């Protein structure tokens, strides 16, 4: 049995009584990584020396009266688009292969205050652009449930490392589903908070109006603890919400009696694997037994979400990635003879095909003559999509559906056609456009591969989302399943 | 609206990207497919709809106009591909 199978409170208790040390937990990580990461390949870089010395320093505190939070000593993995001072941060791109951040992201600072231990940086799709982790410039990551299948993306490493028991939990980022979709494919919990709840300071920007950092964990309670630790107003992020953070942990055990659930027919219809749909219906049954009620609703603009997203996200990305010019950081091309070469060659040599594709799409959509037809039009459709959510939330507390239309697919199966890949995110994308919170929680298996249930809540209502997810999870044993690695 | 290879070349220049001939062909096809898919948005009547640029609209987020320490120069230059005299160095700007 792995130490990571213990509950958060159990670990805290055993640390207090010195039955366990932080070093034990960190060595559990490195041992497990040594055992399985050859097959899973979740990590880009391990920070062994620092992790071990941090563990030793934290162990000195055991037995003293020093105040320790519940996250004290827990090994965590961090997606490689979140900057960590002194620890190479690459965004899984060749362009940043040598980038040594000069600061810690706000979430990393908060984790340091919570006294977790960073094990290393996790693989992802390059610059967070992708849905399978196959766009990493370094290597692919495998799904621990079947290593011939993708873990999902772009937070593929974050999901796989938790599912494989390599770290206690991890941080990922979600722009169109990049936490929730890999969480669903890997049979773990993944949450995207309300836009603005978690600081983006130190998250390498992909699409600034959509990006959010969030937790990937083995159960809902851990997600609540991690979310509590990383949320909060940050004056260094001008899109940060200046609101009080409620008690997410206290909210977990509330009843769902009388809870009103809306299930959009567009999320359960054409394109969704019937076996996946059945798992969602089973899940709704479980919630009904706990006293919730559900009804079919309609979100008529759902079918336009993917097109809207790809125009907006690519446009924002083309602007955000303009900073990678080879002047101040990153790999500068050796062949550059003048400044224009520095830009052209560094970028062309440093960026992978998906990144180039999205920069091209975004540049086109924003260019003179096309801005109104594409970018502005997409912004207006975004309003209509958000209004669909507002209308449903006027009558219902949460929206439930599958996280993804199918379980994970085979590595290499979808790489020929970018559009096919984009459609895997059809159920997660609308949530980012509306800026509301959503969680994916395991709800069973189809063909031996995990399936996720998505619970979507009103803006800043993470407490209800967590409560519903927890109530469902408590009545199943999916979280106790482990892949046979 | 169909994109030609010339359009792709123009956009690549704006985006400061060099593309091989193979990439130009590939991107022309793929971008056309994606934009064709995106054209479905034209089916929607968005007359009078306000565009959404941010899901949580904040306006004029400012801080007090008080000076604070800047980044130390060693940090600024830490990742510089080339530097001289505490400045980032690049090859000739003008021919």
C-alpha cells in the first residue's frame, strides 16, 4: 500500500505523532517515480536535491509546537507552465528549454507557505495547446490505466502523476478543459475554479481571458484543501477577484437534499458515447437517492462553443506568445544575422506545429479586414453562451453532464486532424467561456478506461460544486480504484 | 472566405514565423478547414449583442502611484541569450 492511499487527516496525524516523516513521504514519491515513470513519463524534471532538503527542514519541525496546516509535508507536482524560481520551466517547448524563472508564481508562493514539497515539473502539451499531451516538444505521457492511451491534455502530466501515485496531488491549468479532461481520462478529480479566483501571476499566459490554475487530486476533499490554499485576491494579477474566500472544507459535508440539477440535452446527445451517457445517468440516480432532483434543460448555443473558443483562444494566444522573440529569454537561433532573423528563426525553430497553427489562426482572425468577421463575432457569441448559463442558473443550482464525449483515445489516433482533437473539449469549453467553476469527478469505467462526471456551478459558488461532487463521490468507490501499473 | 498560400505567407510574416513550403501547404489546408468550421457562427444573429472580452469584467484595476524597488539587473539579465554593458544584445537592427 502506498502512503498516498492514506487520507489527508491520517497523514497529518501520523506526522504529528512522528509515526511518519516528511522524508518518508518524499521518498515515497521518488520511489514510485523510479518504479513507474519510465512507462508513464509524467515528469519533465525532478527537483530531487531541493525536495529532499526541504523535507529534512520540515522534519525538524515535527515534535515542536509549530503551527502546521493540513497540507504540511505533502509532495506535489507542478505543471511546467507555472514558474518556479530556480527550477527550469519550459512549458514543454523547445523555445524555453533553458528558461530559469526569476520568480515564483503566486500559487507556488502559497504552496510554500502551506509547506508542501515540490517534487518536480510536469509534462504538458506545448504552451498548454492540446488535448492529449502529444504536443509536448519533449515526450508523450501515457495514461496509467492503459499506457497505449493518452492521459489527456494539456495537463496530462499533472493528471497521470496523481493517478499513478507519484505525487499526493498536482497543479494544472485549464483554458478549454485542460484540467478536467485529463482528470476524466485518468480517473481522478480535477477542478477549474471561477475565472479570477486563483491568481494567474506566474502562469505563462495562453489565453488571458480563459486561463485558470486548479487542483488535480485523488478525491474531492483533497481538491477542496488544495483550492483553499491557492485561492485568493492577488494585487499582482489585475484579473484577480477581490472577494472573501469561503470555507470550502466546511462546505463539503452538506446535504444535497432539494438541490436542483439541470442536465443540458446538448451535453447528452449526438456525439457522446452512449456508454458514457449511461454512467452520467447512473450518477444522477445516486444524487437523486441523496435527495437531489434533476431535469433536462437546454443550452442552445452549446454547438457554437468550440468554434468560438478556437477563434478567441488562438487570437489571445497569438498576442501572448509575441513575447517569445529571442531577445530577453528563451533559445535564440544561432543562424540569426539581424534582428528580424532573431524573431523569425528563434520562433520557427522553437515552436512546435500546434503552437504555430494557433498563432497563425489567431493572427489571421485579428488582422485588418478579418477582425470583425472572426474575433468580434466570436466575442458576441461568447455573450450568448454565457447567457445560456445565466438562464439555467436562474432556476438550477448546478449543471451536470459528462466531462468528455468518450473515454481516452489511443496515442497517435487523432494526430492527423487537428479539428477532431478540438472536439474532445466540446463539453468543457463552454465553462471557460462563461468563466464559471466546474469539477470532474470519476463516475465509472468504459472499456477499462475511466469516465468523468462534470459538475458546473455558478460563478464563485465552488462550495456548492464541491458539496455535490463530494456527495456523489461518497456513494461510490471509484476513488479507491488504482491502475495496474 | 478561402485562404490562399499568399494569405498564409502574409500572416506568417505578421506572426514572425518562417514556414517551409510543406508547412505552408499544410497550414493552408488546415486553416481553411478550421475557418470553414468557424463560419457556422455566421448562422447566429448577434445584432445588438455586446461582445464579452472577459467573463469577470473588471475596470481600471490600478494601484497607488507609489514607487517600489525595480528588479535587480542580474535577475533581468539572467536568461539573456546575449548581453553587453548590462543591456540585452541583439544583431544589427538595420542593414
